[in-house]
């Protein structure tokens, strides 16, 4: 099997107790059956502690929604007592993610992790492949998969070769026309590079109001969105100094989500997801500058992580945003292009 990843994938390292957030706080942690079976047979006091703190296939969160095995130093007692090999699968993998397409496996590291976000924002993404020993899954429709893979390469090229505003407008334009062809069962590429979709005046307040209706993962998220509304009239265009990191964020979303359309043939909502998330991150940075006069690289990392946590790592929020990309006028292709039009 071929394993395809961003080139920074192998450089990820968990920073454990040095992380300003913690993936062992506030998350329901499912335990896979193989690990659960092992935990049922661990002896001694630690085995008793394991079984006492597992309920319905999950660790029972304690005070402040902390995993019961996260100690006072923010280190994992299972890791230090039983070893890394006996972490449950989700704890072993996170923040890594994977998709399988027959004899191709794709993987990356999620933006919701502080250490992963530093990698993603600091490097232009190159996609690399290697051979791995793993059984293939059922193959997708190869014609669809090859066409979507071609599309994704085109979209990533748009990002690499254009300034951020123009790149996102090209992504949206291409996806709108591609979706129209898909809906007619037509995979032709001939007309995808002309007849641009018009740019309409955006409604950023409406997008922010919609995001405020989603379930917040952190108590400060909705107040931050409300503050963005307050500064909207004064922040101006996206500063050029932010283009490199925002291009990398857009590339991350495209790599992670575009090929999921092999199952449902919905490319447009995933490109709109890319545009909305990239724009919100840019607004978090612009709002921060309006309030404090500065936005460091570390600030950018933490803001991107916050957006990812709120949208990507709440399945209901992610689905709601994908649905809204068709249902709300403020998320029409023409209006989303308007978010990135230079004044």
C-alpha cells in the first residue's frame, strides 16, 4: 500500500505537559476493544484503578473534565505505568488522522493540536509517498478518485502560485463549476478555467452569527467571535504578512477534506469549508492586532488551533457548517469570494 502524507507528518512530536491546551481535558476518550480487553486483565492496584475509571467504553472524566489518568503534571499515568504500547488507539493516533482509498492511505496531523499547528503554519506543504505494509481496503470508484485527485492538485497549485486572496477566489470558482459538472455526471475539465463566478458583496456578520449558533468547545470562543463583529468595520484587508500562513492553512483543509468527496461527490461544501475557516483564522489575527497592536507567530498558532478545535473536532459543528454552505446566502460562492476581494 502507498502511504501519502504532507512532508511534515513524520516530524510531529507531542509536547505533552508543555502544551498550553490539553487533548486529555474536555474530550470524551473512546477505548478500542483490543485495549479494553487488555485493561480488563491488568493486575494490581493500577488494574483496579483502570477498571474503576472506565464506563461505557470511555474513560470517566473527573473534575474539570480531565481524563482520570492525567496527573497533576499533565502527564499520562497509563503511558508512564504501562508504556506507550498500551495507550488506547485514539490516544496513540491523536492528532494524526487517516483516510483509506483502496491501495492508497492518506494521513496527516490535525490543526487542533498546538505542536501540529506549528508544523502546519511554518512550512509550505509538499505531499510525499512511501510504501507501507497494510492490507488494502475496498477501492473507491477509480475514475472519480483519479479526477478528484487531479482536482486537488490543481487547487493546491492555485494556492502555491497566487497571493492568498486570489488563490481562494480561484478555489471557489473552480469548485462551483466542478460541482455543477458533477451534478450532471460530467467529469470534463475543459470549461473549468474561464467564465468566473461573479464576486458579490459579502455578509461577514452573518457568517459570524451563524458560527455563534454552534456548540462551543471552549468558553472563550463565542466571545471572541463577538469581538470580531465589533472590529469588522476597522480591520481592512488581509495583511500580506499573513499570506504565507493562511495559504498553508488553506492547503491543510484541502488536503484533509477534498478527497472525502469520493463517497458523496460533494466538492463544493469542502472548498467552502476551506474558505470560511481560512477567513475566520485571518479575522482572529486581525482582531488580535486591533486589540493589542500585534500578532506573533505563536498567537497565530494558538488561534488556528482554536478554530480547528471548534469546527473540525466537533462532528456536529463540522456537519452544520458543510450544510450551511448550501443553505445560507452569506456562504454562497459569490459572497465568499467577496470576503477575499481586495478593496
